[in-house]
């Protein structure tokens, strides 16, 4: 038996995935309710969707905060519990060790914005945060303050490609330009890297000769609207758990990877039909 979960959403744009989640909550496909919608973009069209459904919303203007941190650092509101060394060690977005100042500049500005984001979220009880077209990388500062229960991350994202292929902002474009014969989307939990977190679910679609990028995006969005609610309902049904698994390579070395374990997978298959 699933519990009714409280869901917060972060968006940057039109919020079509947000709408799919709201509709699924209202129809009962997701045993949950949307308790807030937050955005980094004051002009995000998805804010109107929240208003239409009487969902509380807020704005944290990332652009203004980043500009202040970079141009007037003495006026920036950097949280006191910010530990640059800890974040540099954890994050894996910046792999170029020869340019640590770039990483520091990025982390300092994003943490200033995330501190305000966390402050806005304090007014809401939530079980899960869904990223529905939120176009900002989250730092370990934010992630660690949301993910407080080991084995069950609380930040979910949908990506427009079949991860681990084509991470980053233009998944469908990368899929199209590479000449793939199959496209798709991926729902995953967030970790410290870029679109590198443990995968929850994926859906595919064929790419036919003559398909344009616009058509591929249309096919992909339709799959996103199907997949995201199913994965959120898995979370609501307490069917997801993240385990740290050790793998042995051919040369005898080992490496670890976080893997999503899905409990009662037959029930999930029935839900998705």
C-alpha cells in the first residue's frame, strides 16, 4: 500500500512535465499531492500552471544572485556552513583539476542561490523533490541537506536521453546528431555529478528515416509524460531503494556504483499499463 506523498517541484521553463505530474496526482495515478513549485526564473511559464492548480510557488532569482556573487562578492550572502573543500572533494561536475578557480567560482555562486532556495522550502513539508525542467546543476551543499536518509535519495530528475549516453542540456539534440536509431528518456535520482545518478526507469522510441529534431523532441516529451509519473508512484509505493554495489572488472580491479533496486516489480509493470 502506497502512502500519499508530498511533492515539491523545481522548474525553469514551461513546465510540461510539471503538468503531467499535477494531472497524475489529481487523477490518482500518483498517490501524492504537489505542495510547492519553485523556480530560478521569474519568467517561467510553469508558474502559471501552479497558479491554475492553486499550488504555492516561489522564485529564487539565480541570475541576480550569481551576478552579485561574481561582481560584488562583499555583498553576497554566503551561508556560514559552506565548506568549499568539502564541496570540491564531493562534486564531479568539474573534472579539470588545472582550473580549480572555475570550480570555486561556480560553487560559491550556486551555494548562495541554493541557500535561499532551501530557506524558501523550509515552509513546506515534502517527501520528494522533482526536477521538471530545472536547468541548474545542484551542488552537494543542497543535495546533502535534502538527502538525509541513507539508501533513499529524495531528488528525482528526468533527462531527455538514454543515460549514461548524452548527459547535459541537449539530450535529444545529441541523440539526433549522433545518428541514433533509438531515442528515449531517463528518470534518475540526483547525485554529485551531471546526470550521473542511479537510474530508476527509461522509455524508448524509434527514430525513423526522415525524422526531424522537432519530431524527435515531440516523441521524447510524450514518453517523458508517461514515465515520470510512473517512477514517482514507485517512490510513493515505497518500491525504490538505492544500494551501493561493487563490480569486478576484467583486470581484477573493483569499482562501486549506486543502483536502484525496485521492489515488487511485477506490481509496477501492472501500474504502467
